[in-house]
């Protein structure tokens, strides 16, 4: 039997655990042991500072942060609750060396110990520069620093927005420089320029200026200046935050970045459209010198006047040169005068020749007018007249057709004559010489005359109408026009009217 087996062998061979006399170490539960270990660790390491490199950084949906801190030979888990994570002055990432302050505790659920981080800072300027370089490479890869994204600055902005601290010397320097160069309307958006919450305020200010409407109660800036005085890299770190860089790069208004002194450089400078070495220089870049501008306008006006006068002088000289080259008026008209004299002489000769030719033509025509030719023409025309004879049958047929048509029209006219005696059972309804053609009209008139024959008439009153209104109604009703009698042609007999008395 091996020694190890002998030391673990219980000769009593008991299967159930029993208390042994003199044994002062009763068995503990796993929870009791974990609780004792937790109290021991927390009492012994209630406040510690650890320096290590971040690994496995993860931010949960609840806002808590989970990570590991490691060095060359050891690793420890870490957790940072939501409140502490929101107060961080930088964005943690894997590979950054930090100094974490907190307390050690255990996690019984996994038999692990961990550090609850209360505060976390970068481990020296080297770690800060490493974080800055990583963020710079990330944003540059997205094209936020590309030259083609830069917007030109307005030559003479009417409104300038300034994002800076309202109590520092920066805003006074900018306002004083703008007043000296070219007074301009300035809108100041007060923000924190360092410390907790500064980056969020700067980003919100830039977005706020960009979101202002063009026709709102507050004028929208034509140019924005993001400014801060000098300081260490930690003091200027708010302008290296990703939220600020993205807000500056995404702003539609041109932005001048004037953060720190001339040697200070932040990521905000790369994202802005123009970088100014100092806030005072930003004011000089933003507007021209008003006096220089007025002098330039005066000089331009003088140059324009000189140019106009010079052009007028040159035009006058060219005109005088052209006038000297032109011939005299007498020389221009000499040829035309000579031609007019020549044409006058030729006109007289031409008229005389024309009269002579006309006389010769008249003499030739007079010789051709002989009496024998005229008598021959008269005989030929008389023969043509005698050969033309009129056919009586054609005239008779045409006259019969016209007579038939006239008889038809006469019968039609008699049938349409309103004064024709009506047929049995019919009567002509009139009122004051006016023919009534409808029941509505008879109802409106009220009193009518019924004609059954030439001497057979009777007056009638329409029920429901006052007879006294008849004269008023007849006066307001237009009389029916009588058909016009056709004019009597010469040689025709007048047809008698069958209804005439």
C-alpha cells in the first residue's frame, strides 16, 4: 500500500461524517466560506490602485463596464458601475494602460475575485498619446479629416457664433479683436472647456448652432469659432473627444478651431474647416480689416474712374483718327453729281428718241386702218348674230316650272295665315289683336276673343284672372309682328286678301 493511500485511509471505515471529539473545525458550507473570503478580501484590500493594460473591454446595455487589467504575468477582472463609467474623462479601449482605483471583492457565483473600479485614469502621458493616436487613426479612416470635406469661409460674415467659456479671457480677446477689425454680430454659446461634461456641452453647442433656422428669431451664424486658451494635454482633452470631433465634422456651418496656443494640436483642429493658432488669430481670420476694406473699395472706385476716363480718351483719339482719314464731303459727292448731270442729258435725248419711235408706230397703225377691213369685220359679226336663235320651247318650260312653284308657295302661305277661317271645331284665340298661342299665355292674359268664322266671334274670360289686369298685361306683352307683304313687281297683279272686308 502506498504512503499516500495509507494517510488517507480511515481504518474505521465509516461512511457517514461524524463529529470527532476534540475537533474544533466544524464543516462550513460553500456559501459560508465564500462569504468569509469576501469579507476578508474586502477588509484587507478596501482601497487599492492597480496599474495595468485594459483587455476585454465591454460596456453592457445597463451602462456598467466590464474589463480585465493585465500585466506581463497576471490578470484580474474589473467592473465599473454605470455612475462611475459616466464620469470617465476618456473613452477606454483595449491596449490602453491605466491606473484604476477601487476595492477588491469576490464574486461567489464563479469563485473569482475582482476589483470594483471607482476611478480610472490614464497611466501617464504616454498612454494618453497612445489613446489620442488610436482615435485619430480611427476618425481619419472614416474620412472626417479629408480635405474635400473642408468648407470655404465666408468673406464677410454677418453673424459669428462662438463656442467657449463665457468667463475666460478668450471671449474678451475675440470680441476685442473683432471690434478693432470689423464690428460684427456675435452669438456666444457658453460651455465648459475642460472637466467632466465639457465634451458633451461643446458638441451640443456646435449642433445647436447648426440646427438654428435661417428665418428664426435668433439669426443663424454664418461662421462658428470653437475656442479655448492654452493648457496641458489633459486640459485640452475635451476637444479630443470623439463626440466633439464628429459634431465639428458634421456641422454645415464653416468652423474655425482655435484651441490652445500655436503649438497645441487637438483632433478638433483636424475636423474643423480652418485651424487658427490662437483665439485672437481666429478673429483675424474670420473678418477682414474694415479700414483696409474701405480703402480697397475707394481705390477700386478710383481705378474704375480712371479706367472709364482712359477708355473715353482712347475712343476719342480713335474717332479723331478715323475722321482725318475720311474724305471731304465735296469729294464724296463729286462723282454722284457728275453722274446726275450725265443722266440728265441722257434723259432728254431718250425722250426725244421715244417720241420719234411712237410717231413711227402710230403712222404704221394708221395705214393698217382701211375701210374695207372694217366692213369685213362688221359683216362677220352680223352673220354670227343671225345664226343665234332663241328656242320658244325652253322659255315655255321654264315659265311653267316657275308658275307651279309660285302656286305651291301661295297655297302654303294661305294655309299658314292665322286669319284664315278655322275648320269646324276650331277657333282662333286672340287678345287685343295679338294671337294667343299657349294656355299659359291665355291664363296670364285672363281675357281673350274666340273667332269661329269671319262674322262669328265671342269674348271669353279665363277663370282665376282679374279682367282689370288685362290692359296692363297687354301693354307689357309685345304685339305679334304681322307678316310683311311681298312687294309688287312691275307687271304683276295684286292678289286679293280672302279675309279683307
